[in-house]
């Protein structure tokens, strides 16, 4: 027997049809199955291979727990879901007494058209059986990186053959070929190949440049690989050696180099909870919902609108503005302040209802003006201080008219007394 052939790799091997490997990967790339389903499909070959030495009189029992152990994860519902999707795609038939995987791609060729057929044409000898080492198969079932699985399958298709009663594990494989067949990035394939070389699965040998350009590098599958687990998780580097000759750390004194304490002084105690302050004066350019709910802020908006000529200064005009606020709060679903400003600026007073006016009167009652005596005293104080507000001017005019009528009555012949007109 040729020295390049081995009758049996370490840990044994199982045959998988090349077109079945390509079809399963093609179904994953087209979204027919998931990557977890592909790993469960590969693990099913290991589950069947474990029962290869069972006597014919013994009826084996296949359990999904074995697939869960190979794929990983907790529970087992994900494994049952994967087997259901594989069965629906026609890649596997799983019962408690029998497990049958897909061997030929005739069903997929009939449904998928020329897509799968074009992919199979890229694979040389795609109708043969590939001897896959069981240790490599277990590694693929536990692998969580699709590009590593694709790179391993590509090298198995190009480099591993069963001839003359033995396994030949070497051949030529190009990264661009793997990328075109399995539809992955070429740079990621090169990185995955380096990763497999570090694990000891693949061994690269030097080759002439013309061979590298046309067929790729010479790669050999290590059939004596010990079956180490995937090193997908990077370990932390070891701690550096501690030395006892270094300078001691600085002594903590609580003061900085500028003789200032690093501890901040606690702030003054304040009230618990959240307090929202509205210190800004209400303006028509930025009306908020809080302005529409506060009668005092509505009064400020009414004065600003009067200065802008949008409303008058009478009580009815103020009632209209308050009614517009109530209408905006009741009917403005998304932007009540915007509806209020639109009614005010565009003069849409016809949309106000009696219900809005009743609610406006109740709101105005909460900020009612002071009594008449207080108003008179305020007008006198305003007159003494030179206040020229509209309220003060009206009070002065009323007082002057009352005085004028009283003097007219006193100077009229036959008058019996002073009669002050009722205001």
C-alpha cells in the first residue's frame, strides 16, 4: 500500500456524499435552514457512526440528546426545532429507530433550478463519497463560525479521497475556489485556513508559484489530529511576574499635590422628588401645555396678544382667548399649543363652542380681578406714583367724571344736596 494512504484515521471516519455536503450548505445560504440546523445535520452523522458496530439483531435507539451534546446549548428545544426544519427541507428523516440523511440532490435540483446545479459543477467529482474523520465532524458540529465550517468542507472536498482501501489526505486547494463555492469572503477563508493550521488540522507544504497561482497550495489533512476543542474564545494573557524590588506605591493622604482635599463637600439637603420649575415668561412664540393649563400664564399671553393686535382688551376678548385654550386642550390630540396659536393668529373663533366658553369662565374665576375698593386704592396709589396703566387711567377718568357731576349739582339753583352717580 502506498505510504500516502491510511486505512483508518485516528478516531475513525464516516462517508458523506459530496453532493449532500454542497446541498446542505446551499440550503443554509439560501435561508432554507439555519446554521444551527446545518451543525445538527453534521452531528447526525456522528450519532449514526456511534452505532456502526451494533449487531444486526440489536435495534438501535436514536436520541436527540446526543445531537444536543455535540452541537451545544442547554435544554434541547433548539435541537428539536432544527430536526423539524431539516425534515421539512428533506435533508434528514429522524425516527427513534432510524436516521437517514440526504444522499443525492435530485429533490433540490428539481425545486431550485439551475442555482444548485451551477454550484455542483464547480466541485470536481461531486458524485463521490468523502471520508470525513469523526473528530473533524465533531469539531464542525460544535463550531459557531460559518467560515471555518465552509473552509473545512472545502478542503475535505478537494484534498481527502478514499482510494485503494485507504484515505489519502493531501491535495491542492485554493482560497478563491472555496470562496466561490461556499459564497464566503476570500480573506476570511485565508484567515480560517490559518486558524485550522494553528489547531493542527491542516498542514501546508511549499509548492511552485505556478501551481499556487492555478490550483492553490498543497494542503494535507492531519489524520492523527487529537481532536482538541475549538479555541474560539481567546484566553486572557497570564499575569506579569510581580517584583519586590520596585518602589512602593505612594501613601494615600487624602490631599492632592496642591494641598487641596480630594473629597467633595456634600451639598445642602433639598426636598425629595422631582420639581419642575417654569421660570420663563410665557410667550406666543413658544406656547407650552403648561401655559394653557395655568390661568395666570394665559393672562400674560392675552396681554401679549393684545399688544400684537390679535385680540382686544375687553372682557369678551379675554373670554375668547381662554375659550381657545380650553378648545385646544380638549381637541388637540398631538399638539394642543399649536392648535391654540393657530386659532389665535388666524382668527378661527367660529370653532369655539359654548362648552369651551363655560370652561373658560371657570378658569377665569380662579384669577378674578380684585374688588372695587381695592381697585380704587390701587388707582389712587397709581396716580400718586405716576402710573399710566390702562386700569389706573380708567379709575382717574371715573373719579374726574364723578367730581364734575357733583360740582354741577352743587352749583345748580334749588339743589338739596350732592348726588354721586352710581358706578
